[in-house]
C-alpha cells in the first residue's frame, strides 16, 4: 500500500519513462474525490475504451456520460502512443471488484479468479483507458502497446512495485473483458523486462 503520488510526481514519472504526455484542461483537479477515498493505491489497471477516434475518446474519458460521470481514468493512451491526462484522484474506472484479487495485488502474488464484486477499486488503482474498439479485431499499434507498457512501468518504478501490481479490468471485476486483443500475462512480462 502506498499514498497516491502527487499530480506533479505522476506527470514526471510518465515523462521520465519517455512518454509523450498531453495535459487536458485542469486534469490535476478533475476527480471524484467528493464521492469517496483516493488511496492508498495498490496498482495500475488497464482498460480498453470501446471507442473510435482519439479526440472523441479523450473527451468521453474526461467528461464521462450520463450514467457515469468523468473522469473515467487518469490517462487515455491513444493509438499514436500519446498519454492524455484527463483527471487525477478518484476516477470512475475500476468500480467494485474482488477483494481476493486486491489482496493478491498487494502481496504481488498470482491473481485468483475474480468471482465477486465487493471492494471499491476506484480508490485503489491508477487507471489507463486505451483507445480500442475492444472487439478483438481492432489493431493495437506498437506505439500504443509500448506506451501502455511504459505507463504501467513508470508507476511501478515510482512505488517500488513489480509487474504483479499491473492488472486488467477483466481480472478485477466479473463480467469485464478488457483489455481485449493482448493478454495481461504478456503485458506484465513486458513491464517486468522494462523494470530490470
């Protein structure tokens, strides 16, 4: 467990990892902190957006929609490999998930199957939404995959976490399928190699 990074440290960590970062509006103060806790943080969660087009994707992730107010993540990773920061603090990205999974992330052990939704993940995970239709056919450009790897590694590096602190939404909440198009085991392997 760790206190969340400051917004300035979050930005610096991403840039230090070699990422191109786009700051969207007053992202440092755009959050859902009035709805619950932000922290302690335990890991990084990866999602796909089920959207098309970078500008629309960033706007949706920043503003949310009628049923789910934004921000819907901390950073949006577009197909060109840029990380668009849309919020900082509590964000509507993880929802309720499995407390057994959270315990495994904290212990940095192999994840159990997620079979319940009883624990608030919005307070515990940094979230990256990644522009993709999520249909298993929409391609993941190499620039985007490298950016996902770098973003996850940057936060792990800051907190002293291993790759086991990086999970997919599908590993946290029953019924979720994201990210679709690559496996989290593959991504964790890339993060592990980058952290060496």
